C-alpha cells in the first residue's frame, strides 16, 4: 500500500510569523503539493506564559495571505486532531505513564536555582553543561520526602549511553553521542510537556512522514530519535534546511530590520513576491530561474538541491522582485490591492473617478517598489498637494531654468486642442526659445509641473493633469523661482 507524504508546520503562538518560519512552512507546503501529500498546520501552544491567541490569529492570517493553504489544522479539523497541543494534554500524560512504567523516565526535584548553579559550576570547570542525573537514582523514600517538602517534580528521560545516527535528506549522515546529552526534561513541573516530548508524540500520532525544519533543530532531532525508539515508534524522514542570515552572516533578527511577514505586508510587499523570494533562499530551482509562479515553484522544488549553508536575506533584491511583480499586475488588480495604502496616505478612493485613478495607477506603477509608496507617487496629480520639493526648488533656481519654464508656460497660455499635442508643441517651443536640450530642457519642466525631479514619463503626466492644472502650477513654480 502506497502512503501519502504527510508534513507539518508547527509554530508556537509566541510572536509574529518570522520570515524564517514562513520559509519552513513554504518548504513543507511545496513538498506536500509536489508529492501529492498532506500539509498539516499544528499549533504548539504549551508555553502558557508566552502563548497568545492574538499571535495564533496572526499566524493563520499571515499564512493565508501568503497563499499557503493547509489540509488539516485547528480551524478546519481533520482525522488526526485536535491540532492544538493545549488540547492534547491527556495524550502526553498517557505517554509519560508508558515511559515511567518502563523505567525510562523519572521525577526530578531539582529547583531552577540548583540547576543553574550546577550549570555554572560545570562551565567554570570547562565541562559540558549537562544535567548530572542526581535525581535519577533517588530512593522512593527520598522522593517522598522531597515531595512532602513542597517540591513539584519535572520528569526527565533516561538518556542511554548510545550513538544516535540518522540520515538527513539535505545534510546526509548525522551522528550524535548520547553520553554528551544528559537526561533531558520531557514534562515540566507545571505538568506541561516539553517541546521534544510533545513533538514526537504528535508527529507519530499524526502519521507525519517527513519532518522538514531549520538546521537549529538538529540537536533536538537526536533527542527525539531516542524517544521514538523508547516508544517503539517508526521514525519519520528528517530534512534540516539552512537558516536565513542577515548581511553580517548572523541569524536574521530584529537588528537587521524587518523580519516578520506582517511587517513586510504592512510595507506593501505582494504575497506572491515575498513567497517567490523565500523560495529562492536556500533552495536551487532547476535552470537557475528566479521568477516563478506558485505552481512553477512546486514543480521545481527538491530537498536534494536545498543548500546546506546559510541563505543571506537581501532586502534590496526582495524590493527588486516586488517591483517586478507590481509592474506585471493589471491596473485594476493593482488598484484593488492599493486600497488600504491609499487610505493610509489620506485618500478616499471611492470619491475619485475610478477610470481616472486607474489611468494614474497605470502610469505610476512603473515607479513603485512597494504598495506603501503610492502616496508619494500619486500626490503629484492632485493640485492641493502640489508643493515643490527642495530639490525641485534648487533646480528651478538654476541658470536657464526660468527661461525654459517661461517659454513652456507662454505657449500653454495660448494653446488649444488635444493635451498630448499641446505638450509636444510646448516642449518644442521651449527648446527653440531657450536653446536648452536634454535634461536642461525636460528637468525644469518636470520640476515645475510636478514639484519633483523624478517620476513617470512627463508627457503622460501632462495628459492626466490637463492644461488648466499645468498653467496653475507653472505660476506657482515661477513664484518659487522668485523666492529662491
């Protein structure tokens, strides 16, 4: 019987969705879709002090925004639920009992202070800071006395002095020595399961076939394999991809700038652009292609081509990719996506002529790198927002600029007819009268008409503005020249 691949993304709702975690979700999602398998979302919320339902809601929203759909999860259910660890506590308790009955785990009464002192002593002695196992061989009477004193035990797994070996799909043969690990906590003193304990039980009971995650989990994998073997569970296939690094080659963190999906979303990045970029990090698509649709990414994805070395996060490249995706949107689609950003910039899209606004969007989209920049690019089309920048004022005050603008304006005052024809004729007139060419001709006109020194093609801007608006702005620009 052929079994479908089953993979999972299991975030903890203790913060916003980090782009590193989003890439892990993407790798699992692409693998499941390519293999015709199942992608499961599981919420690991047993850290009561840090878990927050708002973060859980945000995680689901960000994943949906990216277009990563799941086949089983807390919001849609499935045959292997529940999909929140906080709803699976009875399962962990039953499995702890199995280990206790088999004498593979024991209660530990050490306090946090005692453990920290032990750790500090070992470090000062230049020894491996691992648990000494002093509670491992306590007598029943000693345990009763410690419990009577008010100490609540955590539970530790008895690590055997054995070698743990497994084959990683990305990194090849891996080897860890049990002797170097020390007995580790599987259930905390508050009764909550520790990560390595819960994840093994969940992955087994949810029939997870492949565990795809970051290389920072490699040491956890060795601990988890010990638990798989202690329970007599079949082990899944493991694949540990590289981490995302900042430009300083350190693990990507807040000191590097934006690191969460939500932050990039607020900045106006498109989900398909961010997804495409995350897919490029640490994976090699066939043919070295960089711009791929979701279906193309699925078809080209392979764990065997995934990089072992860290992937550098280059926000400049992400911006380049995002700008490319923006340019490829239709004006109507782009306008729909721009709605919240237009409102943020102080506009009310529903009060504007939709055809006129689409025409503007079609022109300025070539200038956008993110959607949040829209306010800075469309304000030049609104007379009430016209205000020459410092750069524009300096340019208008430069030698020859006043003559160019004056000649251009003089022609406009008497011109009639089609806006495109008026613009072309006015430029020819300004050229003849001033003798200016190239930038010396066009830059003063741009500064006067738009109040900026960069922007969309000037002839297209003029057509949208119209002659009346252009004349008003030229008068304002003349005043600016006099002020300068």
